[in-house]
């Protein structure tokens, strides 16, 4: 995973929070973050349908907030405080889609809170 890419995305999230602050719906932050990523020429898809795998077979799909360069899932929140369930949700998305890295970004009341999560390796026969 490209650390420079994640650092640029994190910088864009801070830019959005600096301008908008706290209290908007997640969809507002998603659109604003998309504008910032466009400024940085970072390829991304909003509300991207991502396939879910079980035993190396597609069993469905889910819609992620943002899929960046097809290798980074962004899960956006606008809550007072992140919960463990938010982190578990992102890790489950990573495991089910076989995307290796995700960022959980909370546009919180006093700051942007960011957690980097990774897909668990070797869940079944050595992914």
C-alpha cells in the first residue's frame, strides 16, 4: 500500500474538516472530500459497489463511501466518538473485499479522527 497516497487522503480530510467543522451528515463530508481528492488528481469513486468474497467466490456486494485508486476503502463517520463497532465494520469490509487497507475517518466535534485498518491475512488458505 502506498503510504504517500494515504497521507494525501488524510491531508484532504483535514482540509475538509478545517472548512466545514463538525455537524454535517456523512454525505456532505463525502462530497467535500471528493472535491479535495479531485484537486489532488487522486482517482476515486463515491458510493462504489465493491464485491464481497467468501471462500474466493463472490457472494454479494456492498457500497463503500469512497474507494480510492481501487486499493483503499474510506469509511466516513460524523459522530461524537468512534466506537469499536465502526472499526470492526471497516475490517469486515476489507476482509470481505480483499482490499488490504482502509481508513476510518470521523469528522468529529473537535478534530478529525483517523484510524488505519488492515485486512487480516491468512483468514483462509493463505490470501
